[in-house]
C-alpha cells in the first residue's frame, strides 16, 4: 500500500468513528515518523499532512534539517530527559508527554523568547497498572495549574498512551477516563486531547480525541535504521 492509500484509509477510519459516535470534533492527524527516513515524511507532507511527531531528539533534529523547506509543525512525543529540554524547547512547537514539574519548568525557562509559547499536553496515566510514565489522575488538577502558570508554556491539553487492549470496549475505558479529567479542567481553557494511535484511533476518536498520533498505519512497519 502507498502512503497515499494508507492516509485515505486513516481519514476514513476517523470519519466513520466520528459518525458512529455522533461527534463533529475536528481531529488533527499527527504523523509519527520515528525510524522512517525523511523522504517518507516528505511524501506524507506532499499529501497534506503538516503535523509530525518524533520520539528521539537526534533523529528529529536531523529530519528537521532535511525538511527545513517544509511548513511543518513539529511535535515532540517521546520521553523527555532533563538534559534534552533545551533542544526540545528550541526546536518543537508542541511537547506531549510532560509529566514532571521539573521538566515543565526547564522547558519554560529554555523556550527562546523569539518563539511563541511552547504548546504542552500533560501525560496522564489512565491505564492504572505500573505504567512508568504519566501523572496519576488525582494529581492532574494541581499539576495542570502549576504548568499552566509557567510563562513560556501554553497548556493545551492532556495526552495518554494506554496499555494496548484487544477489544474496543477495553480500549475505550482509559480514553473515557482522560476525557473526564479534561472536562474537570474546563476552566483552564484547554482544547486538546491527544489520544489514539494506529490500533486504537477509533476508540480514542469516539471518546473525544482532538489529536491522534499515527505511525505504522501511515508509514507501515517501523524501519530498523534511519
Ligand atoms: C510510536 C508512538 C505513536 C505511534 O504509534 P503507532 O502504533 O505506530 O501508530 C504514538 N504516540 C507515541 C507516544 C509513540 O511513541
């Protein structure tokens, strides 16, 4: 299948999930390009995709250079180590997966002043279990207020990366939980629910996702080398 065919199929899946759920949410597709070479990203870009997500900083910086002639909005979606915050703050428009105040403070301090505030989604651990990342649901409110107060960040919403689940109902539960937390934070003026990947985008969209992060469904299996 070509990237064009894959993209059409994704758009169809999102449309029919919206229809079935009776929603008219605008869903932004973030193309997750980890391990894919720049020419594959360029192919998607030429088909109209303009949001790209990357997990690994060095790989992302190389691609940004290769694609500097494109009008791309770059999202950092990987785990964030504190020694990487300076580059992340300077080279991305969005960061998903913020789950520590220390990291948020660094991103705010290091966001260059010639750039607009950095868009942030807080990662929430909605799968229960011993998931390594994400703030726990009871902590979300205080954390969101603290991050929202940082001057060079713009808190946009919440993000989740639930444990894989087989059936649709099991996939929906964590997304439902994230939506509930999102609604509780209504007074913060959030507009983004970043949830849903290749195998669970329908469940996420049906629960109110405004942004889905799609890798393999768009680019095919991940490559071994970049
Ligand atoms: C890799 C990744 C995705 C995309 O996963 P696919 O299953 O390939 O669609 C989405 N979000 C995050 C945080 C990822 O690391």
